């Protein structure tokens, strides 16, 4: 702890600092060169609207008496349902005999993001009181309801699938003392979901109670103000309040708009925030963003926001709800604040609403910063998902152009990465902690092995209680923090947003103009929070470069950049042309993943090594020849992305004081062990990753010592003058050198809660162990990575070297047992320090949008999504 405090002292500036050169005070928030106004400095004035018990609706429609509303009777059969027009005379009666096989439905237009309340007055009549008397399902749709369509069972299932539609269910329950005929009111308040245009209201009959009937006497739809909805306790999708116990300002929130999640201040109109900034004898910079939701041009209102300092207006403008995805929900602003050497400086942010329903407004990450001489280095961490090192020129890789004669010309695909490696450090034996995205990135950004951070499977989430976050530690000492990622497993839904001021879930590298690229957009385009071309274009490589170019010397920042472009095998037209995959006048040849699936279908056992003869080897060769040009083309795109980042740093004048680390979360198998893909084994093809680093002041070098992704976060912290958190793993499996990192033992894990693999590399030897969830250690394999880099010859196999009684055999047996003991030590520590039992989620707990992203990335199937959604209340 003392080391951390000492490291902070050089960053405490003259602004508000009354201490002299020998002052060793612990820096307080108002001493810092960076002030996050939603978290570090309490406002001296904070005026926001208060909640009211009464919510006055803008519009009230009684759907049972409104002649413009058409009701349909649901006629259910074994092969699906049809709709028949129904006469409604002020009420609807649902006989118990039609339970689960009928009911009524109507549909009314809604607008995305508007605040709605549905109220029903119902009573149960009959001989006895049923336990569950009625269910109303509210289904938000993107297309008009069609009463003329006939729906089969599959279509009915899709209709209530919350991954496609926002679905809410209302039910009424009566206990044994309830009186038959008693009137009860059901009420549901909500904001219309992204893309919603229609609200279909299904009234379904009682599930239990012989002789019962449910009478619906009233169905009312109310439109209320968005602000009133929120002030009266209504939920807003993708908006969470920050924990005030952690020092955040009242009204501090984390909110997602345009798939870009940011922290800041919710400024419900009218709101006013005022801070007295400490005196400062140099100008400072104010960064903030104006966020407005929902996206609805017909919203009857707007927001007028004002930014002022010392009574002088810096900005006054109007913001309306964005009308389409082409209009950004976030507007980034930057202002220069004049010096104030004589005393505090009053800064005010305020909003006023105009119209009957002004949109929600957020002051995103309002931050006051000033440049410092001798500031710590900036940090840029780039993860190129699914990148094998042996395809890069600096690691010996050569990409070839597809040619009819089979003798393609060599094409350079990694010139920017190779140049960075020549100018910096290239680690030749870098390992991931696992072989798929979620746990490996969690290790990268926390410095913990998967068994310690606990995010090992699709339903797990990182926890601030057990994991240190690199972004949080850098943020706490004044770094601006931003992430531009592809989402999916690297999403804030899994806890990765901790410590980031802003976190984008729009992949910055995308091939919009190719068949495969459009296929991918089409695959994920129907999810409730859709990806579309406008968003991808807004958050592409140029946006990342723009953010980097806005940074200034003396104001440290941390940028985490991630892309799935190599994972997706979806290259751009330019790179397809370069590698012979695109011919003029043709649509190109999108990679056929069915060929890979046919190869991978063998026995369903991806751990089986080798092949089954010439036919299977021929199939592997076909898949390999089809795979590699697409894989290499996307590496070229990823390399271009790295080049744009390096160029942006140079243009900003900060390249010489920026640590740049480029790596990957895992590799990719190309049939070496009977499988194409990743996430199924811990062979080197899956776990060896590139690791290239430029560190100001360090001489270029090639480092052959083994390192792990868990070394990145502690190394970065040491490079900027901070001590890593003690919760990162220490001896006996910790690093043997801190900077540049080195370790004698590298551990890899793959744990899906159903099956578990571990691998340990020590020197030139690597031990694989497979565990059964119930029976413990089940299978082992042992390889010499120098004599057998492809891990094809198991030294433990019958008749192998370990069976020999000579000295070499004895030495190998002793080494295998020593490594196994190391692994047992690791598991013992993990069992004591890891998350333990009872922390797992299920697929049912995941957000529908997240399920669809994971399906699109190939990690789960459509059947998994349907199963997770079945029976879930949206």
C-alpha cells in the first residue's frame, strides 16, 4: 500500500495543492490532475426533479371500448393457431375450458423508447377460486400484427422468444381466502424496447380451477412522460445507478446507448449540477458527452443543456431524440477552462426540458484534466482475437496468394505488427491462460488465472469483490480510460466495464462491403439491440484513431482495443483481392463453415489426436486450404488496424510516452488434433499467442522466456509506477522476473463446469490433464515441445520413453511427477482463493442480446438460445 501512495505523489499538481515540495500527503480528490465529476468531487449544488406519487398520463386509451382497436379470438389447434375477429362489448370472458388453448389478442402501435403503462381490471368467477387466474402477455414487435396469418408451433415459439421480442407477462394469483368475483388490477410500466413498433396484448385463459372463468372488465394503455416513469421507480433498460457508497455523486449512472456504455450523471430535466473546482494557475480541459435517449424523432419534447464556468457560458444547445441509427445518441464535447489562480472556479452543468415529454439526458463522463510534466506513460492494450503467432512475419509466418496452379505468391500481411516487434519486445513463448475468449480476457485485464477470477464459463461474470481490474487501478490514479471492443464475451455484461469511463461494444474492424460481412450483420441484425451499418461505421477504426488523436501529452490514458475480425473469417474486399479471393465482377467466395463443421463432427471428441486415414486427412487438407486465405486476409485487416492506432499516437504527439502491447486471447487449431477452431483443447495451437510490446526506454529484444497473459496487468502497473494487487497469484506459480516478465511455470485451464482440462508447461515439457467432474483426474498426456512442437507424440503412451528403465526414462518420469505436483499445488491454492461454489449463473440469467451475440460468434447454438428463453418472463 505504501508503494501505491508513493507512486501517486508525483501526479499531485499545483491546482488546489497547498503543500510544498516535501509534502507527502495522501492525495485527495480535489488535489488530482484528473477529476471525474460524477465520482471524485461532490457537487456543491445539486438540483434534480423529485419523484411524485401521481403520474399524469399524456394519453389514455381504453382498448375495450375504443372502436379503432380490433380484437381477435385466438383459435388454437394441434398444428398451431389462427385468429378470428371478435366482438367486444366492454369486457372479455375467458372460459377455463380454453386454458392454454385460446384467448384474445389485439395490437396497437408504439414508439421505441416511449414510457407506457398497461392496466387490466380482472375478476375470476366460478365454483371455486383458482390459484393462477389469468396471464396477459405483452409482446413488443418490430412489424405490424397480422391477424390473417396462421402460425405453426415453431412460429408461436418465435413469437414469444425474448431474444427476438421484448416480452412481459402479467398474472393474477388468489389465495384460498380470495372471494370469487373479486376485482383486481394488474399493472405493468415499461419503456418500449429498441426497434419496437407494435405492442401485441395477449389475454390467455386460466391455467387451473375447474369451472372457472376470467372476466376482463378493463384494458387501458397509458402513455406517460419518460422522466415521470423513471422518477416513479420505473426501470430503464441498460441504465444502472452507481453505488453511492463507493463515493459516486448522487445521480451517477452507467448507461448504454448505441451499444456504447458510459458512466456519468443522469440529468433529468430540469437538473443542475455545480462544483467548485480547486484553484489552478494553468488552463484545464473539460471532457464530457451529451447522451440522449430514446431514439424517436416523434417524441414530443427536447433537452436544452448548458455548460458554464465562472458564470461564462461555454455551450448552450438543444438536443432532440435521435431519429435513426444514423444519428448518434452520444455527442462528445471538449472545452478549455481558463486558469483560476486566485481561488475556486465554479463549473455548472444543467438541463431544461421543453415539450410534454423531453428525452432522458446524460452528462457522460464529465472530467476535468490538466497536463502535467513528467506524467506517467499512456497504455494501449490491443487484443486481436483468435490470432496465432506463427502466421505473423515476425514469428516466421508467410501468407500466400490463392492461385490456380497452387503456387501462390507470398503476400505481406503483418507489416505493422512486424515493425512494432522490431522496435520493441517480441515474446516468442507467450501463452494464454485458456483457449477461449471470456476467461482469457478476464486474465489479461485482472492478472488472475481463470480459477481465481471465476469467469470460466459462458454463464460466469467477473466480480469486483475478488478481482483487481487494471482499468480501475489506472482510473483511480488519474488515467482516462476507454475501451473499443467487439462485445460478446468481452462485454460489460460479463463485468469488463469496471474502471472504464466509456466502453463500446461495436467491433472497430468490420468488412461491411463483403458477402461474409453482410451475412454476419444479417445473423445478428434481428436481435433486440441490433447491430447495423450506421453503428459499425460510427465506431470503426477511424473512431478509435480519432479518440487517440484527441489525447494530449501530460494527460495519461488507457485504451483497451479488441476486435473479432480474425475470429470471424470475414475479410474486406481489398484483402480478398490481395489474396486472390475476389475477382472483378464476382461476389467473392464467402468461407463455407459447413466444410469445417463436417470435419469437426467426427465422434464429437475434439481431444482425439491424429487422423483416421487418408480420407480424413484429405478432408483436413481441403478445410485447411479453404481456411487459411480467409484467416490470413483478416490478419491483414487486424494489422491495418494496429497501423492506424500507431499512426494516431504519432499524430497526437504521444507515441514516445505510450506503452503499446499487442496480443491475442488464444490461437486457433487447424486440424492438428482432429479439430478446427478453438475452445476445445489446450494444445499450443490453441494457447500460444503473439505478445509484442513497445515500452518507452526499453531496448528492442527477442525474449524466449515463457510468459502468460496473467503477466500483462501486473507488468503494466509496474511500468507506470504502481504495485499490482496482492490478489494476483504469487509463488509457487508466480513470475520469476517482473519486467519484462518471465516465469518458469505456465498454467492453462479450460473449465466449462461440465468438463475440465489443465495444462502446465515447465521448460521444454508440457503436461496435459483431463478431469472428470465427479471422479477427478482421468487422463494425462506429456509432450517434449522441442522434439515434438506439434504435441503429436505422447511420452506417457504405452511403449513410450517413460516406460523405459534407462536414465532418460527415469528423468522424464521424475519431471512428469514434478509438474503434476506443481499443478496439484495450483489447484489447492485455487480451491482456497477462488470463487467457490454457488457463484454460477445459467443461460437463463444472460441478457437476450448477449445470447444472440454468443450464438453469432459460434459459441452456443440456436437451440441453446431457445432453451434459455423458454418460459422466461421478459
